[in-house]
């Protein structure tokens, strides 16, 4: 199981990259730096929360994980 702090760190680093991409796309399409920065900032705030919730839900789902071997005491 992943710790909550690890999930948070992953969410933040992923969102910085994703939000910078969003800001760049908005800038290329509109040529407006202020709009671009606003879109990037909104993207960070909204999607960090969504990603964190997504990670925590998937941490509870066993799909695709290998079963742990039982531990025996010797």
C-alpha cells in the first residue's frame, strides 16, 4: 500500500507537467499569456484533487496485482 504522502508527491509532480502543457496549448491557441496562466493554475488546483482521489481509490483495488505469498514463521 502506498502512503498518502507518496500519492500527494506523485499528484503534484504529474500536475505540474500536465498544467504546464495545458498552459502552453492555451497560449499557442489564443496568444494570451494571462489566459494561459489562469488556465494552467485552474488545471493544477482541480486536477491535483481528482488525481489524488483516483490514486487512493485504485490503491484499494486489487485488479492487476499479484497475490502476496503467505508468510510462514519458522
